[in-house]
């Protein structure tokens, strides 16, 4: 990190922080507390044989626990970042040494000793730094932050070492040997041939999959014809020099050439760029070529993609292009595979690391560039526990490593857009699709007073027929899974509501039942209305299942693929459906936003958005931004290959000014308007926010705690003269969920440092408050949704 940097220009948050020790402890251990706004980076350690170790253990408690070192000391002495096994209450847990000191606020003799040290060398300092920063920025317990940032097996105390496999290769003698010499050892001769065909060697598992056994391998080895090497499971170490590419890069068009040239100008040192390019404009090709130059210099690239963006397709694109190890960190890895990938990244053996949100915590030996694809995507923000934003942490991380970062999106978040427009980020544009077709325009279709079938009005159905007749595929986007949003009684107007939430139950047909999408409660379908006894119960509204049913009646000969969380529960179901779709035969795709992002669907010529209104009139202040992004992303699915596309957006509000602006002038124009509205309303990105959520089975208890916290914060703010608004307490938009009442307190400040001071005060106050033990509370810095 450059020594001149004392604060992060990106977040305005001081990067240097200090611990404050607090004198009290329920358990007889000592603890220190991190306080935002203070100065000082990493913990200092005067000696490598300290008398006290401050250890972060996996608890929600925001403090360190003091222990006495055990004997013998680790080889290189005690250092922050060593994993240790420690007694904690009645359990033994794996913690991480954070501070090495000679003093404690407690009698040294009263401290328990460390059980065992698990590592020979500490976890990487950069990784520790990022966890420290994350814990302080998001006001989260350091112990839990470190815990979450580690692969499961390391949390459990497994050693950090690569699992290995054998790779067999012919020796020089083997390369020149005549198979006939092997005489009657026919299988050995065949094995010799197999190895001869693969000069780079064949791994043991592949050899046994071909029906060879160890005796045959040993036979060749004993004759000096073949030899084996151990290599990590994630592949051989990168060979210096040589061709990095397995297939040639594409020849860039003029726009792409300009963008790449700009990025190449600043490959050294921190620099943030926002690449705004319409879907299909070749952003990924830019990433690939940028990464190529970075790994050519012997450095590593970290690529973050949204949760549903890490498709086998994306991975294939990287693996086909590069001859180097590409490790992927995603949810379907086993714990062992995840540890392998982590180790490959940490040791530098994997030049390319691709992953979803949590991959931002992957340590890198030689970081060279970070790419965040679809940077606006909501899945980068963790919505529970440690509520971090991977994009924001990626920027902080790039700054810390002093390397470039590239954010890419067709529809950048307002946060990133304002930084690019104000010159904090370099703003790069790709306006044309690689296929030369302009992206499809949104056409608004008036839903008012029109009959619908499966949610579709007659002009939409006609357009679908025409598109199918023209040999195209059609995507019907509907943001409700299930059969219908709810069940209604036509006798009395009763609606199926969840008994535990302020929400309607969704009607499902496969299998038939009512499900609450907020608490997962399931109920049998009632035969009669619970209020009036009428049997006239009917589905209200349209979900994906109903749309699928209607469409299969309307177009009986056309295959239909439904893609939503229910239909893709089975592993590979999504990829299987998409493989069918990519074959290009006319078909109908009915899906939720799972379909809107990331997937290339080159044969889609028509997109129908069944209802655009839900997002337009939601109470959340980001709802318009998100629905604008979603509409543009869905529209981006149409006409990606040689066919131009059409996008029909059904709405009850065809005159809505935001929707019209988006349809007529595009995302940039909508974004400008939304930014101006946010500025006037004092909302992010112009002001910074923190949201405190309180929940309890007793509404009064949640409200009382929130009120007391607010009162004490307000008087503290007055004393300090800090410019922070404290709004609330107010009931959450959905007040009752899972039979618990949710109450919010909102902080807002023009300066990030003020917001953090106020948040730290509140967290501190709540941790000390005795009422807070009965009410669950959490803090969300930079909340993405107010629900
Ligand atoms: P984005 O990431 O912006 O959606 P991609 O990089 O996936 O765009 O490019 C969209 C399609 O265009 C891909 O099929 C890609 O192979 C192709 N493509 C991108 N750049 C070029 C180029 N310079 N020449 C030819 N085809 C290209
Ligand atoms: Zn009724
Ligand atoms: Zn519910």
C-alpha cells in the first residue's frame, strides 16, 4: 500500500484503524475493541515470544480473547494470522491470533493457555488486513469475519496444504523406446502409446479410468521408461514464459481496441475503471485480453461475477482461452475442492481465480488485477450476518494492493456511475454490439382494459406466434415463481395470507399447495373459503407455472422450458435446459430473473416482460434503479446473434415518466434522472446510510429498544455536533415476518466518517444494553434494500 494514503478515496473511510481495549469481560478473558475512525493499521507486536495472545474466535461478540502462549512456540515464533485451537467456554474452537502482547488487563496467571498452534506460517497479511477492514467497516465481529472469510476446512482446523495427484510422463528412454520391445506385456505397450500421445503427461486418475493398473505403471517405471511427479490437484504450477493462450484472442473492433489501449496504459498501480457497455458489446473479451497481459507479467487476476453469472459457459470461456490454471470458487464445490482452489490462489499457482461474492476474500500471492463483472448486481451484497458488499471490498482491496480494478456493466449502479461521471473512476464505453445489431428497444404495451391469457395480452400473443413462425425463440419474463401470486375467494374477497407474515401465500401447482415465499411455510389448498365457506376460490394473478400452462395450450407443438428456482432445484437442470435452448430450435422460455442475467441466448428474437409494474411502485428507494437495470438486462437477451430482437414490456402504467424515459432514451437517461432525485431527497449515493434492524416476537420490545437506542444516539450526536440524521424507529416495510416483528432505525450522513462514528456508538450502546439481549438486532452499512 502506498505510504501516502491515509484514507480511501473510494469510500471516504479511513483505512487506518486502531484497537481500543475495554475493561470488562463476562468470562474472565480480556478483549479489545475495534473503533471506526481511529488511526493505525495492523496490530503491532513487539516480540515473537509474547506473554499474551489476543485471539479472534468465531463468535458474534465484538472482542478479542486473551490467552497465554503454549509451548513449544511455532517455528517462526508467534505472529498474527496463526490459527490456534483454544478452550472457549466448554468448547474448543479454532481461532486466529490477532495480537501478540506482553500485557493484559487480567492477571496473566488467570489466562488460559492456547491448546495448540495449527499453522507453521501465518495466514497471509493481506488477507488479515482485508478482514480487519471488513469487520470495522461493516461493524461486525472480527472473529466471525475471519471465520466467514476462510474455507470451511480451514475453519475446522485442517492444515493448509495442497492435496496432490500423480502425473505420469515418459522419460527420454521411454520416448525413444520401441513398444515391440515390451514383448508380451501388451498392456504396458498400450500404456506407453497413451503416454506418448500426451507429452505433457497424464494424471493418475485418467490412466486408471482407461483401464490400466498400478502394476503396469510400475512395470514401465521399473524399466526406466516412465516417471511420475506429484502435483497439486488444481494443476501444475505455471510454467515461466511459453504461450499462455490455448486459443487465439479475437481481433478487437475499433471501440474495443480503444478501451483496451486505455486499460493497458495503467497496468501498474491502483486505478479504478468503469466499463459501461451494452450487453453483447464484448466486455468479456476485454476482460480476457486485459487478464492476458496481467498474467504475462507473472501476476494473478481475480474475477468476481454475480451468483448466477458463474455458469459453466463463462468458465469454459476462460478455460478455453488460457493454458494456465483457472480456479473457480462457487457454491457447488465440495469443501475439499474449495480448499484446493483457495490454496492454489494463495500460493500463486492459479494465475486466474473466478468466483462469486465470497471470492473477494481469496488471498492472492501476486495480485495483478481485479475485475468485477455486472458490478451493479445485487448478489454482491450479502444480506445477512456479515453484510458486506463484494464490489466495494474489491475496490478497497485493489487500493490496498495498489493494482487496477475494472468494473463492468451494461447498467452500472448509481454509486459507480457517479464516481465515473465525477472522474474518480475512468469511464470507458462500448456502445456497439460485437454482432453489429443495435440492442433491442423497449416497446411499452398497455395492459389496461385488455383481456389476458396467462398474463399475456393479445398483441403479445400475436408477437409470440410471429416470432416462432419466423424460426426464433421467445423469452417470457415474469418475476413471480409459482402458479399465481395468491388465491382469492370470489364469494367474499378473502385472500390467502400467511399466518406468520404480513404477506400473501403463493399458489403452487407442482405440487398443489400454498407456500409463503418469506418464511417457506406450506399449507394444503383449502377446498372452501375459511371466512365465508364459499367454494369459489380462484388463482389471482400469474406466476411462471401458470404462464407455462397457458402457453402450452396456446402453442402445443412448441417446446417450453420453465426456468425458476423451483424448476432448477435439481443440480444441472438449468444447464440442461439451456443446452437444449442453445441448439436454436424455436421454443418458449418462461422464467424469472434467473434468466435475465448472464446467459447468452443467441437465438432469442423476442422478449416479453409480463408485468413491469411491481418494481416501479415498490417502496424501496432503489426499486426504480433495480427495475431499470433488470429491464435492460432482460432486453439484452434478445437478438444477440445474427437476428435483431424485439422487447415488449407490458404495463398498467404506459405513461409512467421513468418507464417512458427508459424506453425512449435508455438507461443513462434514466440513471441521470434517478441521480438527481436521489440528490434532492438526500439519499445514497449523495448521502451514506446505515440501517439498524430490530426484531422480536413482541412488537413492544423491539420498538422500545429501538427508541431507547435512538434517544441515546440523538443526545450523543447533539453533544458531538455530528451531522448525522437518525430516523425512526419505524416499522419495517413487512413488519411481521415468521411471527417476529421488525422495526428499523435509519442513520444517514453526508460524511462517511460521521456515519461510522454514529454506527460504532450505537453498536457499542446496544452491546452494553441489557434489553438488547431479548431483541435480535443487526446493523447494515450501505444497505441495498430497506426491507
Ligand atoms: P459482453 O460481455 O459485453 O456481453 P461478450 O464479450 O460476451 O460481450 O461478447 C458478445 C459476443 O460477441 C460473444 O459471442 C463474443 O465472442 C463476440 N465478440 C466479442 N468481441 C468480438 C470481436 N472483437 N470480434 C468478434 N466477436 C466478438
Ligand atoms: Zn370467502
Ligand atoms: Zn410467511
